[in-house]
C-alpha cells in the first residue's frame, strides 16, 4: 500500500498581510489658513521722479475710525530726513513728524491716523530727503511744507509720496482690534525723532472731535473734515486733471460724491496745487 499522505501542507498559508494599513496620513492638515491680508496703501501722487521698489508704508491696524501704519526706509541708503504727515483730529487737523538719519531698511516709526467722517479712508504724506545725494536725482524737487518745520534745505533732492489708506479691515475684526492703539508708538531709540505739535492736546483728544462713522447716508467729503466757504458749510476737495494738474475746490458736500470715481482725487485741500479755485 502506498505511503501515508504526505505531511501537512508544505507550508502554512502565507504570512498575514504584509503590514498593517499604511501609516496615518503623511502629515497633519496644513496650518490653518492665514487671515485675509489687509488692504494695501494706494499711491495717489508723487512729486519727484524717483520711485520705490518696495512700498515704504504698511497698514497695521484698521477699525473704520482709525488706521495704524508704519513707515519704513525701503531703499539701500540712509536718508537724512523723513517727514510723515497724517490726520490726527476729527476736523481735518494734521500732525507732521520728523525722523533724522534713517538707516536703510529700518522702520521710521508707527503712527495712528484718524479717518474721515463718512468715508473710511485717510491721507498720508511722506517726504523723503536725500541730503547725501546718494540715490535721488536733481529732478526730485518736492518741498516740505512749513507746518512740518523743516530745516533749510539747499539743492537737496526730496521726493513726496501721498498715500490713501483704507480704514476698513477686509476680515471680521478681532477682539483686540476693537480699539485704536496708542496714537503713536515710538521705536526704542527716540534720539532722532522730532515731533512737530500742530494741535493743542485738548483739541486732539476731545471726544467731540472723534469721527462719527454711524452716518452712512453722508457724502463722500463732509465739511466737518475740511470746512470752507463763508459759513463753513462747504468742503475742500482736491481734484486732478491732466490739463491743470491738482487744484483745490470749495464745493457743496453733495458735489463731492463724484470723487469716489477718481483715483487721484481726495477730500481736503491739495498738498500740491497749481492753483486755488472756488466752484460755485
């Protein structure tokens, strides 16, 4: 009789599945989406020919009534003077601050500007003085206004940049952004800073001077910001045309609504103006 059946199957079934299910997903989900970026400052005017590669102004805070921003030397040279003019009070008052010997790629300072009553924007003027004649040209012939109390400049290249800042944050506000930050935060070394006071403390800090953004049915520019006319019921506006350049007009508030359609126009008298004209 033939031998007994061969031994048990030559080998047990193949090993268990080669390995447990593949490792958990290779990595945790990517970091939470970053908050939507703040709106960027809009350059609306330049006096001089020298441009910048990186914008020298950045918005840091927005809550409709106030806008915070920093000014930075984004050029590869030290500037002898940088003047920053912005709105501080609720009736068109401005403050102009000077910084001396601003190093390359260093922050000048951080500021907080007041926004217009019925339009959440604010205008900021920056004068950059190249007293060392390092990079600006002889065609850079801007003039720092007397309200900034500049020193006597003799044939020094100066460029003026005028920016429009949006005061409304594109994202829902954080709890820590419901109040405006300090009016101005200085950097650690204040040795080179010169503050040019232009308003009395009572005027600048009075609660009655704070913008009232609740009036959503107002006009683009309002007389509370830039009053003009015999009784102060009209408003100053700055309008640009290719033929006449920048001109200041004193108009009824309702007529100022058209400025919303012109990128270079803004409320208030022109910083640079080829003439003052009253429109009836």
